[in-house]
């Protein structure tokens, strides 16, 4: 069902709007932000609300403080960076509930921004505690969720606050970033351009079981890379040497292979193998799927790269989640980067290309190709659960159109 969007909201001037954002940014030892892409991603929503004259209250988590106040996981540095990026003053308060926060909310003027301190300094946030949510929702007229990366969690700020605002007669809408995520990922599930090619990588089959099962019903082609491929090959009776392999998931891999019969389900036909897991170690391409004893697989092989590129070239829609190998080490990065180039070429030819998951996003950025993709999702776990077909609490809580 279509959800209400920020662009559907009218008469925002003077309304107090709570926006759940995802400012879980990496900080160095000195507390400086090392990557501000999550802050940049919310600027369209923040700018829109400023121009509409809303009173803006931003709430986010940062890190895993486990319900305790930790100055090292404070959102204070984010306030300064947000002010630089938005060009608007950002007030910061060192708490997210209480009398001081209530007073600051009440005194906000149209177009002003208040950033609350880390929501997870309270254990009640992750427990979706009703009383805590009532305090967060105090004085709030409208709720907006622009944090797709947390939408798969039923926390106070992603679920209960939205429900409280709706019960009072207010609206709960998706921000521009959330709207974009739902448009692209929802399109894959509901009505993709075909052929739909899904590229799955990463370390563990167990992390992608439900995604593979759901995509077997939707995708025209599934390409499997990364260490998860070794579990599948082991299940087929091939040697995997000392490669990363989930030996306790062999039966699971066999059942997925059985479900994939008759489908275009591609496993690597060859691998890049090494004797040591480090840069500069000896490497060689295998002659087939098997990896030699004493060696370990670290990337898809040359023949597999060509096969995957041919399938990608035919696609009208591509979803990619998970690298093809250990791309962080340049010697083992070729498969991931060649796939990235092929996906970028497909975008130029008119395909819709969606990159989901932190490692995939990092890989396309490292390859210098992030801007060549149709969409790079900000939600790792959330995008996976969406592709599994699961309802996301942070989306369910929004008002229907």
C-alpha cells in the first residue's frame, strides 16, 4: 500500500515536525566525522522543511551505547556538520527528553532546527517503550521517517512515536530519502523491468537465505559470488580448500540449490585462490569450481567475470547486494570492480541499477562508480529484509495515502 510522503503534506508553517534521521556516522578517535554521506542524504528533507517554515526536531542514534550516556557517541559533531551542509543554524541539546528539551521544542521558531542527543542513550528507545515514545512525541504535530536504514527495527523513534502522532490526528510520512528507497526497492518487488538480474555476494549463505528464497520467485537471473559461493560448491561436492565456508549450512545450501533447479542460478565456474590472506600473497586462477588444498578462494575467477558481465549486459533491472570477493585488498578486488563496471555500463544503457548493503555501496564508491548507479541504498539490513518480502516496522507505521 502506498505511504504518505513529505511532498503530500500541506500547511507545514509553524507545525512542529519530528524527523527520524540516520546520523549513525563514523567518528575518528578525536570525535571528527570521517564520512558524512548519511547527513548529506537527509539535506533535501531538512531543506524542504526549513523552506516550508516548519519547526524541525531531528532524532537519531549513533553507535551502540546500550542505554548509557557516552560522550564518544554524542551527536554534537553532527550538529556542526549539518549546519555547514544545510546552511541553516542547528541547535543541539544534550538530551532527547525532559524539561529542557520540551522548552526548546516549544520555543522553536518557523524554519529552525533542533537536533536531539543520541536516542540510544536511553535503553527504552530500542525497547519501543511507550512511555519514552510519549516523551519524544511531546509537542510534535507531524512525524517524518527519513531513516530507511533503521526501518527494519521497531524502536520508539521508528514505530511508537509515529503511532502516537497518528492517534492524536497527526500525519506520519516518509521523507524524501525514505520515499526514494521505497520507490526503487518496492519497484523491484512489485514491477521490475525485465530481465531482472540479482547479484548476491558476501560471506554467509545464512545471511541471505530468505533473500535468495524470495528472489527465486521474482528474479530472472541470480548471480552468486563472495564466500557464500563456497558453501554452495561444498554442498555440490566440490573442494573448497581452506576457504571460508559454513559447514553447518551445507544442508541448507542443498535445499536452496534444489529450489533453484530450472532457474538461471549462476555459481562461480572458477575462482581466484591464494595461499595467504594478505596483499602480495601468491594467487592463481582455478581451472574449475574446486579450490586446491592449502589454498583459499578470495574472488570470482576470470571465466566467471565474463559470464556475469554477459548476464548483466542483458538486464533491464539489477539489484546488487554483497561483494564478489575481498575487494578491500587490491589483489583480490578484480571481480567486484569488474561487476561494478558492468553494472555502471548497464545504467548507461538504460537499466535501473540498485546497490543495496554497506559493503556493496563501499565497493562502488571505491571503484569510483557510485554516481553511475541509478540508486545506492542507505539501508543494509533494511534493504535485505525488504528484499526478503518482510514488512518493515518503520514503513508500516507511516500513514497510508
